[in-house]
């Protein structure tokens, strides 16, 4: 199963036949393993890695650090589940360190992002503070190199 998962991480578009050839098993065995991985919640979805700069989208991506007060019995789960329900949210992770949750979001504009933090995240019961970090460039996403993001201007040196 581990080798199958590793292959899928690199390319989820491989057919059962292609995966079978790589693994030395039949396509039917691959299909059965895939079904089990999905049923067991190990594979929870499939996604394409998109180079958004080439789409010319005006979307704004950001990481939001969220400091919270955990609730008795639920810990961080209750607030993390609430945050995960928002359409703008791409991921929510429990972190160690100075903040508790790392939230990745995408909004249509900087103003939209500000409104999202101000009206959706900050008012949640238990949120103590937030810190927003804007993504200004991407080099690699989900293991895939996005592309050449070099600035062709000459560097300025003192």
C-alpha cells in the first residue's frame, strides 16, 4: 500500500493498468487497493496542482496564524472544524509553537481577505489573535514545481 500511495502522490492520474505495471500486480488488485484506501479514509480526495499565475487570477492566498483558547473536552477540534467549514479555507492544521492553528486561505482580493479575517475568523468564540501572511510567490506546491518565477531584473547591491 505504501508504494501505491507514493506513486499516487507523484501522479494521481496514472491508470490502474499503469500502476499495476509499476507495482507488479494486476489492475484489479490496484482497483481493490484504491477502493480500500478510499474506504478507510486514507485517500480523501484527488486534486490538480494549478499554476495560478498562468491563469491570471487575481486571487490572494495567505497563511493565517490563529491563537485560540481550547475548549474543555474538545481541545482545538471544535474551533478547527468551524474554521474548516468556510469556503475560503484550503487547509487547517494544528501547530506547535507561538500559535495554535495554521489556516491557509484564498480570497478574491486583499479587501476580501481582510473582511474574511475580520468577520469570520476573529469573532469566533475562543480566538485570541490572528496574524496574516500573504503569499507573494510560489515555487513548489504539493510536490510539484510550479515553474520559473525568476525576476529578470539585475540585482541591486550596496
